[in-house]
C-alpha cells in the first residue's frame, strides 16, 4: 500500500520519483529513451536513433511512466506530443545526458538527432516571420529540422502539388480536393498612417464621420499595383470602390509598414504586423469599424508527405499555437 503525507503526496521515495527533479532512482536507459522520443516526436524515429525496436521503445516509455506515476506523451495519429511534465523533465536531464553521451559514445546526443528528413514549409513572409516561426521554436529544440521559404500563395501551392513543399501557409483555401487544408489563423486588417498624416486629415473622428472622402489627397502606399488588401478594406468598411492609385508600391508588407511609419502616406496592414507601432504611437489607427475585414489563413498539406513523422508534428503544433494565439 502506498503511504501519503499530510498533503496527500506520495511519501518518501515515491514522492521523489513523482517530481521532475526526482529521477535519481530511474534507470538511465529509460531516460535516454525518453529523451530520444522527446526530441524526435516519434517512437519509431527514436527506435532508429537508438538502434532498438519500436516495441522496446514503447515498453521502456511505459516503464518510465509507471515509475514516475505520470503520463509523458500524448499519443497522436502520427507521432507523439510531450505533456507539460515531460517538458520539465527534459529540461532537467538534457544537459547531463548529452554530456554523458559525449563521454561514453552512446547514441542520442544532440549531434546525432537527425532521424527524419527536414520539413519543407512555405508561406507569406510576414506571417512566417511574425507568427509561424516563433511558434516553431520548441520543435526545433526537440530536433525538428525546417526548410522555410517565403513566397506568394499561388506559386507556393503549385510547388506544393509538385512535391517541393510538405506544408504551405496559404492566404486562401485552395480549390479542389487534391490538397488537404484546415483554417490556421485569422488576420484582421487595419487602416493606418503616421501621426503627422493622421493630424492633417483630422484624425479618426473625421474619418468616422466622412468615411473614405477624408483621405482624399493622402498618398496611398500599397503591396501591389492592383492594391488587393486596400480594395477589400474599402468595399468591406466603406461600401465603396477604391478609386485612388498607389503613390508607392512594394511587394513586402514590412516595407509598406516602414514607409507609412516614416510619413509616406496611408495603407491597410494586418493588425499583428503593426501592433507594436500602434502601441508605441509610431502609427495611428485611422478607423476602428465594428466589423473590420478579416482574412483566414489556411495550413495546406501535400498528399504523401505523411511519411515524414515531423510533418504531422509541425502541422499539429502550428494549429495549436496559432489557433490559441
């Protein structure tokens, strides 16, 4: 019978084993196996790395979970994902086990964790830079290798169909059934200008009262000559067709933001891209409609890419992180 202390925790050695720091009594081989699974995100990949059979890895992880009295991994359709307790455990053992691997020549050290091919990911540069890549840092730390390419949605999807990419973040849902896609994140678009231009046009109050006419004569800075983002904002918010032509075009929303913040004119940008500038006052929100235009980004997967277990790991992690964000 297991004895517990006054707080209801396992007493003595059992309590020691139930905490992330209480691993002294655990077989080092089990911890090595745990770390290999943690880094690769797959029992099968860990087995290849360690030179063991997949059933042996499964048995060892179950034995470790019994000893710690904790579940370590959530079983997914492809691969596994660590629970928070496993993150804590890995953080405590990774340095000493890696140092021991270097001394003993045992497999599982950081230089040897390349059991899966890199995951090839494409998407808009701004989404990749500001939302996607920060969300993947934890996977890179666990041994996932990424090859990331920025680009426009249409050519990226064509190259996805041709097999160049495993996953693409698309600004629209692809047509047809050849590619599997799921909603990934929503982008809200905002009308912005530098403080100097906001003051000259009379600020948000005048635009709320007069609509698009208040911006007559203000230079437009746009992503492309056909100004798709601005045109959509005009239709959705003002109910009018955009008639002005851009004074400056740059196929880079970060460059558009920099130009607008520098006083070139006005533009429409994703809110996530200019949130810091709006907070600091470098940009001014010219209009705050009750129903701002929203665009949904989709995560698209290439058929046949599931042979790499890290593709599913990246896909599931992105869906979790960006949907929560």
